[in-house]
C-alpha cells in the first residue's frame, strides 16, 4: 500500500512494472448493528461481506482525516503504518502530528468509537517504505511481541500485512500463529501486490494458506502492476473488469476460501500510478464473481457468493474523491448475496 509519496504510488520495482500497492453507516445497504457496550471486539464482528479502507497516518495530498471522519461504510479500517523498530522484526507506531490529534488518548477514543459502531480497526505493517523483516525465529518473536503490545496499548483489533519488499512465509506464518494464540479473536488481513499472488508457491500466497484457519481477508492490490496472468492462463491488462475477476480467480481456485478474498483498488486516479477503475467496474467484478453476471470476456467456471468484498487505498483519497468508493462500492458490497 502506498505510503508518503504524493500520489500514493508504491515504489517497489519489478522487471516489468512498479507495483504497489458521502455515505454513512445508515446509507442504503451499509447499515451495521452497533456492538453492545459489553461485547468484546472479535473477528466475528467482521461482516460476511466487508469493505476495507486504509487510513493514512500522514499527509500526502489526500484529505487529512481523523479516524472519526472516516465514512461509516467501512467495516475494517487499516491504520497505516506501523514501521520497523530497533530489533529485527519488531514494529512501532507513532501518530503523525500532521493528522491533527492532540493526544494519544484522543486517538484511542476514536478507535473505541469506531469499534462501538461495528467497525474493526487494525494496524497495517509495512507500506511502500516499510522495511520490516521477519526472516528467522527471533524476528518472528519480536514481530509477535511488538504487534501484540500495540494491540494492547491502542486497542487495535488486529493486523494487516502490507510488506512490499519481501516476505518469508515460514516465519511470518509462525509470527501470526503466535499472535493468534495470544489474541484468538484477532483480525488478520493482507495486501499483497499482484505478482505475490500469481501462484500458491509464492511466499505471500503460502503465508495466506498457512494461516487459513483464522485469516480474515487477502485484499490484493489490483493496480500499479501492468498486465498479469489470469487463472485461465491468459494475460489481462489492469484497469479492466477482467483483470479483477481473472486474478481473483487465482486465489479462489488456489486454496483460499471465498470469504478470504477481497478486491483492492485505488479510491481515485490520484491514489495510484495506474490501475484505477470506476466504482461501477468494481461492482461489476463483484457481481461477476458472486453471481456470474456483469462479467467481461472472462467468466469464472463457478460463482463465489461468499466473496469477502472490496478494499481501497485509501479512506483519505476516497474523501478527496467525494467518498465515491464508500458510497457506491460500499452499498454494493453490503448488498451481495
């Protein structure tokens, strides 16, 4: 997921491409029941079909928001980003003064308010400039300890893995399983780049399969990738409904449960270097995958009505674009079968 570049563009470079990554909850199709005061924050609170948005803990030209300003259509808010700390694998999080919080307590209060409204608030690790490396048993322990500590300190519901400079499946799986052992209700999402999910043999894909028992969603970044192979072996260009459906099919047929697959797209053309699609295209892809309708040239051999939903980078860029993603895609996701 892009970090502090002006256009939100990820700078991870492969041989062919640089890859990245006005509704309310009461709007039609987006209402979610509030949690009771006594209810624990649990992964079960994530609805069957969910909308995920990344919240920027920095100012890069998008609308600056506090968490309380994020549109109510978002079911999961990924706070971006936790960054590398002193020990290998460990992460830390600090509020950027640019977002306007007067105190940490104010930020924590916003987290609690969102949770009370039915939204899960998780901490995203990495980003375009992230340098977190979990590559051995010691760094895996450091990762688990630090993420667990930040969950306890801030009240986060879980963690998002957005490491764009390499990932070691064995040790990241180990770290996340240990985190789940400590927080059985942890919400875990991932935001791999398209190249990372082309095959179940890729490290990101292996990690997702390794934690399939408690993984919430993989919201792959369907942008800043150029053309990619679909599950039928054909090459599809980004920025099309076929790109979204044919690449999602790889994950759906590669071992993930439909409830663990989401479509990740930029909230506006300014939010990424390429691959932006209008909300109507996202909705068509969701229909194609869940109902078999509104497909392009690619039509999956079966439907996946349990598909988790959609993700966007970012809630800030969405706000700058009139909350078009939250309004249009949000209502559509919540209306899926």
